C-alpha cells in the first residue's frame, strides 16, 4: 500500500479508502456524524465544548467556500 494512503482496517475491494484527510473527514461525517471528533477543555481541564464529525465537516466546508 502506498504510504500516502490512509488504511481504514478493511481490505475488501469495496471498502472506501480515503486518499486525503478531507476524504477521511467526509467519510467519518457520513458514517458517524454524531460521534465526537474533538473535545476542547477549559483552562482547568474541564470539558468546555465538543465537536462532532458532522460539525467539523460543516465548518471545514464553510472555510473552504470562503477561500
């Protein structure tokens, strides 16, 4: 497997194999939109905000459109 490919653990020919981090994010946003992607902590270490894969994908698309 080329080093620039991301392995998703499924070697079947029909398995999606994202080529870029953008592809990986879109796949995760489709497969697990409500799964937590990031948890931001306050200065005290307490959870302050979370971001799901769907929300992360939407924010990325908003930034991309602005560029």
